[in-house]
C-alpha cells in the first residue's frame, strides 16, 4: 500500500524510522559467517513461491542476508583502498609536506 505525500503521518513515519533503526542495529551485530550458512536455506525457500507469510518472510530474510554481505564487501573494499593510499603516502621520499628537491649546480 502506498500513501500520497499528503496522507503521510509524520508521527507514524518517525515510529517506522525508529523501528528500522533498531532492526538495523540488531542486524549489524549478526555474524556474517552464520548468515552465509543460512543464505542457501532462504534462497531455496524464496525460489519456491507460495502465497504465504512464510514465503514473504523468506524473501525479507534473504534480502537482509544479502544486504549484510554487500555492506561488508563495500566496507572491506574501502578499508583496503584507504590502507593502500596510506601506504603510498608513507613511502620513502613521499613524506607529506616535504618536497622532493634536488641540488642543482
């Protein structure tokens, strides 16, 4: 169900946002290895479509697991990129603020 912008209750939206924030906080504490173990289970459930709440929950759970995997992949990629940039900046002769000058006669 989609509401028009004029029908949206700000109080309800704040409650929904707070609920989503709490859910995200709990998801951040889940172990990715455990989630990976469940990935196949919920992928299979999701592929076996049925008009049921269980199927709908399976799709949501599968999406959450994938979201955590994507978040971790982006996080690790950024971490490695920043480490590589830090190592380049700390390379000999490339110290920050000290120009690489040569004596010319």
